[in-house]
C-alpha cells in the first residue's frame, strides 16, 4: 500500500490517517499511539515499526515551513515495512509532526512559486520551536512539544535520531552531532542521481568541520560560534539530548527549489567584502519591513498572535547578525558559502515581511497592498538571482529517504 498523497505535501491529518491505515494493515509490526499534546491541544503521534531495542527515531515537522519531511517520513516507514532487513536488528519510530500547531499555520502545501510559498509562510519564533526552545528557554518554560520530544528520546534511547528539515531555495546538506563515517558517499551519490545540488558551504553550519561535501559535523562544546549574536545554539537543542544515551542526531536538509550557486567550491575573490555588502543589504531590507511595522502597530493594538511574534523575533535578530558578518572573519572563503549567506540575508526580512503581511490581511489593514508588493518583488529577485529550479516532489522525498536509511545503516556500524 502507498502512503503518499500525490503531487502535494500531506497534512498532519493525512499523515495520521496513513499511519492508522498502516497499523491496521500490519498490526503485528506497527503501532500508533499518542505521546503528547501541543500547546493548542493537538495530539502528537508516534508510529513504531518493529520491536528491537536498538532504535532509530525519525522526526518530521519541527519547522512548519519545511513540508517535505512529512512525505519522507511516510516513504521511509513504507520502505522499512517492505524491506524486512531494515528492521532485523532495529526498530523504527516516527514522530509524525513535532509542531502540529505550526503546521496548521503554514498554508502552502504545494507552492507554485516562491511568492506563493511566502504568501502562506509561517515559522515560529525561536522560543516556540520544539527543537530549538531548550537553547533559549530555561527548563521550566519549555513548550509541551519539546517535552514530548525529549520524553520520546528518554523512552527509546535511540542510537540515531534523524530530524527531517528543508530549505526553500538552495541545496541539500546534512548536519551531524557526531561524525558518521561512510555517510558522505551515499548522500552525494543520491544528490547527483536526482540532480539536487549539495550545499557545500551551508550558512547554518558555518565554521563546522566537514566529513565530506555537504556533510557537516557539529563542533565540540566550547568552540567559537561563527555568528555569536545568534541566540539559538545547536549544541543546546534537542539534537544533543540523544547524546546522554550514546546516540547522535542527523539533520537532513533538502531544497524545494534548487540553485547550483550553493554548490560551487571555488574560492570567492573577496569574501570579506562580500560579507560586508550582504550585511548592509540585510540592514537596508530590514528597515523597509520595520517602517511598515512601526506604521501599523498602533492599528494592531491587542493583536499578539504567533505570526506577529515570529515576524518581530526575526527582525530582532538582524542587527546582531549583520554585525557578526562585518566584524568576524568569514567562516568559509568559497563561492558556495557566500551564496548561502546571500540566501540567508534575503530570507530573514522576506519571511518577516511575509508573516506581517498575513497579519495585515487578516485585519484588512491599508498597508497590506504595499507590503504585498514588497514580498512579491523580493521573492522574484530571490528566485532570479539564484536561478531557482523546482525539485520534483518525488525527488525531494527520495533523496531525503535514501539519506535517512544510509544514516541508520552507517550509524549502526559506528555504534556497534
């Protein structure tokens, strides 16, 4: 039986329905149970395949705006069920969606363009993100989604946690909390076969050592961060929670739209100057959004929803980040890295503008048409600058699925 809805990303409801059908089809192998509840009262479900103590945990939906993970999770579950050898000495556990509240707010399951994608965009503020909240909040203030995720890790003690992420435009890369020897080769082979560029200089992993192109290994605690102003330190996220049981986390990123500009290892002729220019553009773009926000705030009195909180949180990151790019030496001197930073610098103000636009549309504010033109202009410029090409949905899912299975096999050998 196939679990994948055709031509679009599945909703959380569809994922739960697919998981229930799977457990009904193979009750001796599969179980589905509720393991927690979101802040808004939505259930969090865990699908389990197999009964071995050695466990793999796969997490989808940690970021609402990265929808490929839901399709990948279902595809991996289907593959594990079909290939008995994948569960011969390990069990597989799938957290269907780590943030169902966020998933309910990101409303472009099959975007036609970057502009369409941003019209329905939502990504919560850092303290409201399940994986990142431990890096910015004290333990007694963690959201229930985070406590559910860490509780599942405590129960399963997996040798590997794989968390499924994605990017709007760029390439594919993997972030590891510990090295997994041998993973880089199947990852690169899969990307090449499916015509997905490998993001060799991902700004998310700036300054991290690499065990192969696009496979980045988190530096040890105490290493200086490439962007000191950023409040969310990956080493304090739920990715590291699995270490207390001897395990590790692999974060598998896949793009919706591809760009070969993030797969160029050639040296950039002037990386420091480029970083300064990008910092200046980031500040200028952010000012345009802040001017709209300042104008409309008196008319938004009493409005304090997740969209507005997330927009303001993103804008607050900009001054420190721009300062980091100016005063810190570039973490990487390749064209790929500068390209990745260029994309990062476009995303922050664009995402803030997109979420603010949704607030203004909901309140029928007169500034909405002006902000919509800005979101459209920036979306089109982003796509044009990076020569964006859509990655077929089946390729996104296949590449991410292959990488998940390869990580499970190679990490098992590492833990043996």
